[in-house]
């Protein structure tokens, strides 16, 4: 297994505010995503990833997010097994991401 890179929510926020448009994949369940999603993220539930990973580019950095960071780590490991090499796990997931936003903009996690 390869070593999975990580990014902190604060660092992702800085990159987004600087105008970067990374490919973000949200692997949470539908009801979790209904509470809020990082703008521009693609939603593919972890359980659907084995059937849909081909929709993800291999030549771009993929920032993978879930609620707390565990499912996204599993997704990153799965992608590594499929030959992906640029996947990055969002540490702390949406729980920590929400802390980077003003209270009125925080998603329900």
C-alpha cells in the first residue's frame, strides 16, 4: 500500500480562496451530503466507488473528503489499488472543514 498524502481543511480553504479548483470527491452518504458539501465537489458514495472510480481523473490531484476522515482514507487506499497516485485525504473531514467557515455558512455534519 502506498503512503496517502493529507491536506488540512485550513490549507484547502486557502487554496480555494486563492482561486485553485482542485478535484474534490465527497464519499459521504446522500443524507450527509444533503447537509452541505464543499462547493464544486463531486459526490460519489464510498459504496459506489468500486463501480464509479473510472469517472475520476488519474492525472489530477483528487482531494477526498468524508465526515471525519476515515472513509475518505479508505477511498484513497482503494484508489491507490486502482493505480491512482495523486489522491489526498482531507484530515478531519467535513467536521474540521466546517470549523473553517463562518458559523452561518457551516454545513450540518
